[in-house]
C-alpha cells in the first residue's frame, strides 16, 4: 500500500540531465598559425583584452586558421597601502584655520555651548 507522500512525489529536478550548464567567461579568438612555427611548438599571442596567451601549435600547416578558447582574466583588486604613523600630517585648509581662530571667541561669547554645538551654528 502506498502512502500519501509517495503518491504526490515531485520528480527530482537536479539530475544531471536537467541541470543547465553554468555560465563561464570563455572567449574565442581566431589565430593564424605563423609560418615559422612547427607543429607542437608553443607561440605567444596577445588577446584583445591585453592577456598574453601561450598557444601550442596543433598539427596543421602554417597559415591555417585555428580557434583558441581562453578564460577572461580576473580583475585584481588593489590593496590599500598602509599609512606610515610617523609621516607628517597634511596641511590644514583655509576653513579649518578660520575655525581654529574663531572657536575661542565663540566659546567666550557662549560658554554654555558644548564642543559639538559650537560648530552647528545658531
């Protein structure tokens, strides 16, 4: 006797036959085999995105066109340089020089204001 759950089973959709292939960043490039390259010898070509590719010549005559398949180069993130703690500080801009000169006058006029409230204005 079949149970209720066995009757209502859904087919497994993750079988290899039903899976879609993952998208890969493959590029194709048409290359003409140089005349001086012998079959089996490596030679280098520059891809349009600037990547240098090492290609081994197949057993075809020089001058033949082959299609080379390659993966795109990953973008390398630049690491932030650590700052030297002993390096001199940058010079103050005109606004900061003005604030430093004006702060004592405002503090004398309004002694009840806190440090943060002085810069906020009336």
